[in-house]
C-alpha cells in the first residue's frame, strides 16, 4: 500500500513525502473443532481450518499428535491448544477435552490383564500379562514413536536407560496405555 502526504504549511513551496507501508495481518488460530470428550485408551480427531499451527496438550492426561489426534491417557481434563504464528506474533485456540474412564468398550481385556512396573523407572520396565503381549509401542508426550517391537510372551522387559527423563506413553497390544515416568 502506498500513501502520499502533502504539506501546505511551508511558506514558499509545498512538500510531498511518499512511503510504502506493509500491513501484516494479526495471526488467527481459527477455532478448534471436534469432540470434547474421549475415553481412556481411545482417540479423537480435532481440526482447525487454519493451517500451519502446532498442537499441544497442557497436563499429560491426554497427548495430541501433530495432526490433532488426541489420545486419552488419564481420567480428567486436558486443555488442547492449537497455536499459529506470524510476523505479528502468535494466536491460539483452545478446546477443553474431558477424558472419561469408560469401563465398557475400551478393550476386550479386563483392566488387570496387564501390569507395567516399575513406574517411575530409570533403566528398564517390565510388562506382565495374563495373556500374550504381542506388541509394545512407546511414544513421547508429543506423540512421536520412540520404540516399537513385537513379542509373543506374557513377560516382556524393555531397556529404557537411554531415553531422556520425561513422560512417555506405553501402549500394549493396542488395547492398554500406561503413562510412564522416566527418571
């Protein structure tokens, strides 16, 4: 956009100044849309019409992937935020998601069929089952897969000593998820 300012206050002649101004729009995060509740161990998909943003979760009761998929970890509530940034700062849109302990329909296995210990852990974790452990996947809190392996055993031990300290999600047989604290 170009603006011209003319001054007629000079006594002998007028002065003209021209400047090009760039007006950047304020960032807009849009509106987060999708379900506002999820069962433990299940996921929902959130979306936002504005592209290029980053998804974050507030407290670890759920984790959200870079595509807006929210996975329920612990019963409670989680503030899911979508943030966009631009030349004039950043903007965010929030959705409060409630994570319910839906005892029916999450898994065909009873709650006590798997156990994970120790938790918190430093060097290794052990998963025991009354059935067969077929697959274990470990994700960081950002949803990035850190570890994945297939098994055919009721007792599985996994070395985690090289993982940085933090919170991880351990999924067993795609039916049970544990929040693991790595010290």
